[in-house]
C-alpha cells in the first residue's frame, strides 16, 4: 500500500470525499491560484498580441493542473498524481465533445437544448473514457500455472524438467 490513506482502495481510481476539503492547506490553495493566474495572464497577453480567439484557446489549458499534480505527488505519491492526471485527460476529452456538440448545434437549436446536449456529450465521453481506461488498466488474472512460485512441468517450453529423462520428470 502506498502512502495514501489506509481507507482508500487501490482498486478505485475515482472517489469523492468532501470531508477531505478541510485538509487542504491555505498555501496549497495559494499555489494553485498563482498557477491559474499566471496561465490566465499568458492567455490575455496572447489574446492581445494575436487575437481573442487565439488567446481563448490558451484559456482551455487546465490552469491549476500543474500545481495540483505537483502538490498531490508531494503529499501522496506519484500514483495519486497519475490518477488525477488521467481524470483531467478524461474530463478534457469530454470538454472537446461538449465543444463539438455546441459548435454544431448552437445555430440550429435553442441554447437550453444545446447546453443539455453538450453536457450529455461531455458526461458520456468522460464516463466512457473512464470505463475504457478502467478495463484497460485492470490487472490481468493469472492462471494457476502463471502464479508466482509455480513450477513449469511442461518440457516443451524449456522448463526445469526439459533436460530430464521422460521417466524422471516431475509430475
């Protein structure tokens, strides 16, 4: 088990515990705020220098993600930071789906309907991505022959019994 809380399950990638909000220290919030403000300033400068459209694309950058990942890794471990990073990636893919649905439907549907459809796309893509990621990273079950410490008894694979005379092989 890692240095994460003992009541956290290593099988779960996502969990929600509002009670943990009290454990966030003010300096951690300040670091996140500073990263977010810095990235927003860069986006504003790019917007002034090039165009608001280009600057707006920089605002799509998850402004507090670098600070959050750094703090999580220091406070917990690398695995916790990787889990948080995966969540950010899945949420970003959902946001792309939201943008595509919004861009395709704002000119033809009422705004409330567009927002509902786009939100459904965001949730659907994010949840589907989470399901795929969970299945893809699930530990593979080992057969009894593959379990650690099992002795191979088949000489076709060059196991320890392969050099013995057939009558001397271990069963």
